[in-house]
DNA sequence: TTTTAACCGAGACGGTACGTCTTGTCTTATA
DNA sequence: TATAAGACAAGACGTACCGTCTCGGTTAAAA
C-alpha cells in the first residue's frame, strides 16, 4: 500500500514562471541586481512561494542554470570525429556568447553567483564542461587515438574553461583565431606522436 | 582608527583604515557581504569619508587590490632560468592560497567583485598574471629560447590563470602534481623541438 | 416523510475544537495575536473548515463569546433580594477577573475585538450586562420597590459596565470598596425616598 | 512632506508628518487597518524613520493621542459654575463626536489601541477625563459646595467615561437626554442635602 | 591674524530589498 | 461532499544597507 497524504501538490506553473523570470532578470540586471522581490513580481507569484522551494537567491540561480533557463542547451560539445575541430567549435560558441550584447552579462552574473554559492559553482563547472561534457569528449578522443592515454584530462579541461571565464571577467574582445590557438596549445602536447 | 585631528587635507590615516577594514571584511564576509556601513564602522570613519574618495564598493575593492591590501605582493613570478619550474612554483603558490582557510574566500570575493565591475576585473587579471607578470615571464622565455617565438602567449596565460579561477569557483581540492601537469600541457607544444 | 439529503453534515466535533482553540489562544495571545492559522493548528482542523462557517476572525470570536467559550457563565447577576448587594457582588466578580493573571488579558482582547467588529461589540455588551442581565435585574429592582419606576436603567447599566471596561483599559488596580462606592453612587439617587 | 534638507538632528518636519499621517489613517482605517507602511507612504517618509523613533504601532498612536493629533483639544470640561450643566455639556460633546461619521471610528480605533498597549490605555483615560480633567472638575465642585466632600470621585469619573466607551463599542445611538440622565444618576447621590 | 574652505566622525534622512508571517482562496486526496 | 493538509497570491512586518545631506568641530592655507 502506498503512503499517501492529503493536500495540494506543487504548482508546476508557478515553478516554471519563477525560473523563467529569474532567467530573464539575471540577464537584464545581473546577479547582484537580481532581487527576490523582482522575481516574485515578474512571475506573478507570492514571495513565500519562492522561499518555500528555494532557500536563497543562489539556490534559485543554481536550479535555473541546471534546468537550462539561463544558458541555452546548445553548449553541448559537437562530435564530428575531429577532436581539435570539435573543441574549437565549442570554444567559438562560448566566445560568441561573450560577444553578444547580453551574453557577457549573463556569464558574469553566473560567475558572481558561483563565487558566493558552492552549489552554483559546481553546477556552472559541469555545465561549462568541467567534470562532464568536455572531459567526456576528451575521453572519447583517447578511445579514438586522438589523444594519448595519459593525457591530463582534468587540467586540459580547466585550462579551456578557465580561459573562457578569464575573458568574461576581463571584458577584453577575443582575438580572431584565439579558439584555435588555445586548443592547439593545450592539446598538442597530449597528441600521439 | 585612533583618535586624532581632522583637517582640510586628505587624512592618510583615514584612507589606510578604510582600506584595511575593507580587506579584512572582504575575507570575512565575501564581496556580497561587504557593506559600506560595515567598512565605516570597522574603520571608525564616517560614511561620507568613504564616498568622498571612492564612488562605489567595487572602486574601493579595486584600489584595495591594487595596493596589496587583499592579495599579498608575493604572487610575483619567480625567475630562476627554468621556465617550467618558475611557472609551476607560481601556480603552486596560488593553489596553496586556495587551500588556506580564508584564501579561497578572498579569491572568490575578488572574482565576484570582478564579475560586476570592469575595473576590478582588469586589475585582478593584471595582478594574477594576465597582461603583465605571467606574460612578461613567458616573453623572457622566448628570449632565452625556452619557448618558440610564435608561442601564443595570451592564450597560454589565460589557460593558466583561468585554471586557478576554475578551481576557486568549483571548490575542489587541487590534486598533487596538478601544477606540473598543467604547465606541461600548456607549454610543451610551444617549446622548441 | 422526513426530508433527507446526501453527504456528510457539519462536524460538531470540529466546531467545538475550533471554538475551544479560539478561546485558549485568545487568552494566551490576545485578539491581535490570535491567528486563523494558529486556531486551525491548535484545533487540528483545516483552515477552510473555519472559513466555511465563520466569515472572519471577529465573527469567530463573537460566537466564541456568545457560547461561553471565553468568559465563564458565572457572570450572571445574583439575585438575593438585596439589589445593592447583588450589583456589588456582580461587580466584584468582574473586578476579580481583572485581577487574575489572564483575566485582564482576556477582557482586553474582547474589547479589542469589539472595537473592530460591531457584532462582537453587541455581544460583549449583552454578556457583560448591558441590554439584558443587568438591566433585567434592575427592572426586578423596580418591581420590588428597590428602585423608583422612573430610574434611568440604560444609563445606570452603562455606567456600571463602562466602569469595568475603563479599569480593564487603564490597567489600574481596583481600590478596595470600589464596587460598593460605584453601586451606591449610581443607584442611590434612583432609590425610593 | 515637502522637499527639504536632512541633518543629524531629528527632523521636526518628519515627526509632524508622521503624526499627522497616523491621525488621518487612524480615522480612515481604524487601529487594525493602520499600517506602518501606510504611514510611511502617506507621510513621505522612510519606514526606518518611523522605527527609529517609535518602537511600535501602539507607541506611535500613543504619542499621536498625547499630542492632540487624534482627538481635538476641545474635549476640555467647561466650567460655568454649574457642575451638572458642565458635565452634561462635556458628555454631549463626546456623544456628538460618536454621532459624527468618523467620530465613532476614531474612538473605537483608540479603544483598540488602548486594549493592546498599556501606555495608550493610560493616555486615553487621561485624555477622556479619567485621572485629570473630569476629576479636577469634580474636585472644584467640592470646593464650591456642589458635591459633598466624601463624594467618590474616581468612581463617578469612571462611570461617566465608561458610559461613553460602552456606547462607542455597542454602536447604539444615544437617546436624547441621555447625558442629562447619566449625570443626574451619577452625581445626585453625592450632592449636598 | 583672521577668515575661509575642505576635511573629519557621526548619524538622520528617503528609500529598496530582505526573509518571515498572516490572510483568505483554491486544490488534492481521504473518508 | 465535508474534511485535513497545505500550496497559492498578496502584502504587512521589522531589519539592514544604500547613497545623500547635515551637523558641529578641526585645521591648514589664503587674505
């Protein structure tokens, strides 16, 4: 017999409205400028409904990020069989995000969120490649003999992702060919001879 | 701040007290938790004295950073003649900062500050190596034939600094030998054959 | 043939639990501090069950009062044949209520309820004598020649009840003999010569 | 509140604006309906400016009452030499207040405030006669041989004031001649033979 | 020598946002 | 279909800071 309880269930409508509003306000005003009151307003929701399910601003942003309400899903790493090309394409799509009017603001807002909330930090790293997507791609590179088996996957991943973060923080335009040079510098020494 | 006289010239005493208080509160409470009111209190200073000389929290933090009230000066890159060893040592000193109780908090506070203020972003990048110290060292590496003349200095620098940032944001412990692996991965392909 | 209808009927158990809880919370926390959620909790009842039968906090308190869940029933006016003694005894029992630890809180809570709800106001007046118990007793005093037929019953009643209210609001201790002096002052001029 | 300069001394302008707003809102919405947020809005003042100087809603109302921002000053007891006439006139002015559209609301709001704040209770009693104005008038009545020296002043006062409170709470219209009957009933037995 | 102008610590001001609490309505599942 | 449980939108509560503006006092340079 299944244990049941009486009572209403969580409103998916409210949840979605809150995450959507958070995503929009995040890119409009940044992390510091994002207010719970503003989210409640924008979502047409009582503040208590937010606090019932998320304990803090950063928890809200973390889930938002995880569910793809902030960074679009197409930051997946392509897989064409050419490792260098795939990594370069992935970096390019991120650098392009930085070049867009609001793209850099969103990314910096996420960095700020990550800086004061461990959960967001971990999520951001996963989403931007660390620990999962990029590392997986590199692992398959080993399988296909594009990389040597002893390649330092973690360090390569962090070097790539970190470079994106640095660009976001320093607000400097990305020079043409940067993706290519970066991938080559980081990968080449791990390629089979 | 000790009891003293006021006067129509800028009080160095007040300035120092403010920067010191900012540094302390930055590591205690992080960037978001840092308040102008708290700085004024801690420094024994009127709020207007802060606003008279700094336009915002981030301007204050930026100067604090520039003057070495936050990150100690000894993050200079060593120069022993062995490029790899120098870079590894420099990375190690940063990773060690991250391992210290408050070191990671300070660095994350700085990242948050950089994320919402362009000036802090630039300063942080300079201080952590980008654009100056690390790049200069690499350039001297070229002079001494430790690197090929066409080495992508900017990309190498950003990969190195970015990896540190990523570690700070993800709160993951640094594996032994990480500095070495990272330096090798990033440098090797640019070393003369 | 008796008319029947389908479905459950109002739960007397719930009704009683609600009124009991209201009475207890009223004396614990006062009228302002009384919350519908608290009543539901204390009574083990859904909030809707309260709102289904009572339109507001004051309606709930009004019924509570009417049904004797707040002020005990023994505030009836005694009838020994001695009008002055009866009124004095009745006043004394009220002044004694005021002297008890929670008695004054309850009475003030009721006054607050009366102040913002007309229904509670009327009920309180009835219960404390106005319009019924005290006036009835006075009327019988006329019948028994303890009062002149033209005695201003309404005014006498209000003077007596009002004095109790004033004491409750001013939180001043009642001086010994106050009941007696008050009754005498208010009654004497209406006694037969 | 008009646009002006602030400074490190308490702004009389702000204080007055707050008390005025409180008085107006008190009669518009009653004590329960009076909100600190509403007062701040109406007075053109930050909420903190209210909380800096008054600890609670009731403290605010208490001062409002004391300073005559709620009940007008002309509730002084007249003094024509004729005690009965003076008391009757005073009662009439209060009953007339009750008959006015907002008069009863204000008085009930004050009663509610008094019910949950001791300070307001004491102030209200003073203002409506208890302990000072009415009792003083009665004392002068003794001096002028209108009352016997042993007249129970406190009880007479409370009977008179209490009758007004009862009327306010019960929302019943005052019958013509009520003031006169009440004064006579309460006074007569204390008049010299 | 006297202004006078800018500094100082302190802190009140009008505000915004916080996170909690309560209200009264609505929804779900149980009995 | 009445119930207990409880999610919901709304909005008041009292607190913490924001950045601006005086206040009264000090002190160095200009008149």
